[in-house]
C-alpha cells in the first residue's frame, strides 16, 4: 500500500459529517454541468432520465477483485475450522452468493515483511524451487473451485537476498517465470503479472520480462505496470515505444481522493486497460460509503475498468497495523467466529451483476443531479443483459431517476438490490427489493435514498445465509502448547504469523556433546532465512506472533537454541505494531521482551507507547547462551512481571505499561536459531 495524500482525506471523509457535506457540495457542482433532468411538472421532484443504448460504446469492463497480499493478510484464514472456512471462502468467491470476486491478486512471497507480515518464497536459493510453500496456491485453488472463470494476478512486494543486481535484475525475471511454472503445476492460469509493488519501475526490465514470458510459454500473461501511485508511468510508456510494447495494462494504486478520481490523458491515449490495481483500504464495517463512491467514480472520472480492493479479508492479528481493513473479518480461527459488513455487500452490488468482458455504456454513466454517480454495463452477444449501479453518497435528499433500455436490450422488469451504506443492521445490506416494471416508453422509474448503493439489473443475484450462524467470538483457550512435532518439515505452525523471516517446522539440532537440555529428537521451529531479503517495509529482523491479544495474566515459555551468534527473544503482552521508531523508520511491536544473547547475557525490556525502549532488568548466565538449549519464561500477574531462564528466576519487576497482549518469538539477526515447546499457561 502507498501512503498517499488521498488516503488521509478518504478516512476523514468516510467518518465525518462535515466531509460528507463537502462531498455533496462538490458533486452537486459537477452535476450542474451534466445534461438537464426531465421534470415531471410544477411542485414535483425532478426525474433524471437515463437511456441505455443496446449498442452503446464504452471501455471493456475487466472486473472487480481483491488482494491476498501486502503481507499475511489471509494468514489466519488458513487455520479456520470447517464449515466456517468454507463459508468464508463462499462469501468471497462463490458467484451469486457474496462478494462474487472476479479477480484475485496474490503476493509473490519473499520471506520479508510487506506491511502485515511476511509470505514464504518459492525460491530461497538460486538452484531450488519449492512450489508448495505458503497458502496462496491453496487460496487460488479454492477461489477457482467456486468460480472457474476468476482471473489471477501475481505481484511481488519484496525479493530474496540472493538476487545479483537487486530487484530489477535478470534473477528476478527468472524468479517470476519460475513462479508461473509453479502455478502451472498447481493447475492455475495466471492472467496478470506485475513488477515491484509501489517501488517505481525500470522500463528495460519490463521488456526483459515480456521476452521471458514469451520464451517460457507464458506469452498470454498480461504485464501490468507499474503498481504505483500516480499516472507518470503512462507518460513514460507514451515516450518509450519499447516500454509501451512490453506492457499490456496500466495499473495505478489509490487514484481517488475523497470526492474525485484522478485521470491522465497520456494513459487514455495508450489505448490500454486502466486498472485501480490496488484501491479501497476500507474497514469491513465502516468503509462502504467510501467504497461505493470510489468504485463508480473510477470509471466516471477516469475510465478505469478494474477495481482491486486491498485486502480481501481481515485475517491477521489485531496487534498488526491497519486493523479492520477488508471485505470481512476472519481473524479468530480458534473459535471459528467471523463477521460480515456492508463493505462486502457493496462489492456484491456490482460484481454479482456484471462479468469481465462486458462493456461500459458511456452515455448511461455519469453524475446524478441530486448527488452521486451511476455506471451502466452491458453484456456482448445477440441477447445482451445490462446492469446500472447508482451510488448516492453525495446526496442529501431522495432523488428520482428513470432507466430506459433501447436497441436489443430486454424491456422487462429490472431486479432491484440495495445497501444502506452506513447501517449497522444486516437487514439493510444487499436487500432484494420489488422488481421495477417498465412504465411508459419502457422507462423504469425508481427513487434513490441518500447514502445508498442501488443496482437495477436483468441479471440474477443472491445472498448466502447470514453470518450470524458463525460461532460467537471468544478468547483463545488456555493452556496453549505447541511442541511442533506434529507438522511436516517446512510447515508453518498453526496460529503463528511471521512478521519477518520464515519460521518453519524442522528437525531439532542437538546441543554439542548432548549437553543437558538438548533435543536430539522431535521437531522444532527454525528460522530459515540467512540472507537479508530485498525489503519492502522496514522490519528489523525475524519475528513471529501468536496467541490472543485479549490475554491478560499468563505465563509464556519456550525453549530456544541460538545458532552461533545473536539474540533470541520471548515476547509477552504484545499490543500493537508501530512505525518510524528512531531514525531508522523500523516497524516494531510494543510489548515486553525477554532476550538471551549468545554470550549468555539476558535482558528484560519494554517497548513503551512513546516508542522508547526501557530496560527493566538485565544480567548474565554462568555459561554461554549459544549452541545449547535454554528455556525462557515470562510471567504476568497484574503489574508484576517475572522472568526465568532455565527455571531459575532472574528478575521480578513491577511495570504497568501493558496489562494484556499476545506472545511472540524473535531474533535480532538472520540466523537459523530454533524455538521449541511453546507454552502459555493461565
């Protein structure tokens, strides 16, 4: 995600009455230059007439999608039990059921943080490919089961550290073509492939990528440039014929402010599809108003033909940034609880009643006289269908419109669906209204309430069972324990979410000379990344999180073996991710840290809300900390914190900075240090 100025106003607007008033005023000004509305007569409300030409022209519609990426955004969805996991997937991907997503964009992982976590790489060395790491292959296959026509889009946020020449290198071209080969092995056809998420572009590299795609048998994969904010990339394409020839789609991130979407004559002149290849970033409960306006404005203002929401689902821990973003919430796999909101149903208002390959009707898309916008799309073929979507986020009063089909379009009744965007009542989301029958001269008249999205369509649609059937939310039960023995080698352990690096199940390394406390059998959790990746965001070193942020008084403990050098830490009462710590702009997690170093020194620290680090206690063991197994333990009881190493109490302090939070494991460098027998007791 790009932190652009469009987001600040967007968040202010979506939650501020004053902001909505400004929106209404500006859109009213825009409406003043649209064709005059038809008036029914003195003393009656004006009716805006919209004629849908069955042969009307406009750009080809490329779809409505969402992103699983930007770092572990779908991580906890994988661990959900059935039937809840299947229900969530249905709400995302099953046509005519929920969001009915038409595009799924996924991260090409690189074992490095890309906002909300780190996703595994398929090539950790130059000479070895593993096509089974991570969950994106699983998610794509689940999406395809539900919608065989769904489009797939791959994009990298980071890159492995072994590349020679950095990200814009021949190594990366090979890396991406190998990823496409993995997709082939999983029976997945990738439709779109991007470069580097929000890190600029290298025109010559895109040419090399295009050649490699053709040579590897993937010439049908469309290249998207450049997954950045702003339209400068289109100007570069216009001025560079080779760059233009190498790309198929112009992909822009967050092109909209609160009330308007940017456009570019250079981009329009290229004749390529224009995508909002990352947009949205709305809360699943409160973001529907912003989303409804944005989806329509992107075509009306900018002729953007695909909208891809970040993210698909809020399935990460609430201690990690940008909480609540997504089309639904699913971050409590231990209970199976999940929640829907109006944001998902706002997506459904368009996605259920359109198909990629339809065409916008420009003459039937524009600004509503009373505030808001509308877009119309029609299907190809001899018996076309059509859909008109209205959003009235800029309106303050009800307004009347009529829709009249012409040409070969059907003249019968139109199905009506509507969502009240700021309602907290599920009964107001995606409501099937009375069909709108044709009146005089085939006109279909409706009244649109302010603050709604309404769809008139010839297409069928539906709504899956209400998510009230999901289990109730509850904290993760204690005691909790994971010995890591039950996993296959290289598996990600249940409920652990890597923020940087890769923590995997592996055969334990015994201590030298079978020293006391060594483990020569069984499996452990090993951090396997030894070369610092090409990073997208600044997370200093490997770290993984687990547990429930609502836990208060508990004792967490784990064995650790430091591989030669560095420090291993046990975390407790972790509450939040913070950015811009010190001058290095590093992302870290607020909470308590018990660290043991290779030389046998230990420390108990707290990263405070003011982003300073305080040492609460420190000391040394009688022997070394490296290459042998030690058990670290942190106990919390009210404001009393107890630290133990190998069962011996080394510190008991009083500190009231945090009274709740989850747990974690961390290293200060990219070593193959291990953890084992993680326990949390009440």
